[in-house]
C-alpha cells in the first residue's frame, strides 16, 4: 500500500517521525508486525485529517497500548 500520493511531504514526515518515536519506546518496536499495526493507526489518523506530529504520535501510542494489552 503506497501512501506517498495521499499526503503532502509535511504529513509524511510527521508520520515517519511519529512511527519512529512510538517504536523506540518498546523493545518490540523493530518487529515488523508491531510497526505495521502502529503504522496503520497513524495512517488512519492522518486520513481523518489529523496530521500534526502530536496527533499522529498519540495515535501510534494508543496502538502500542492495544498491542501490549492484547499480549497479556
């Protein structure tokens, strides 16, 4: 799924930074499936028009919380 044409360069940059920030906070942050689930929520947030770094990071953190909760 390519998202480059869907968002402007600032939104894409913020999305990448948000993903990196969220993933660096967990030991499992480099696992493909974890990053993918977090990225999906960040993309969903951006598609809803929320493209600030704060909004995108918050969406990623919520996804991480869901991942950790489901692993228990």
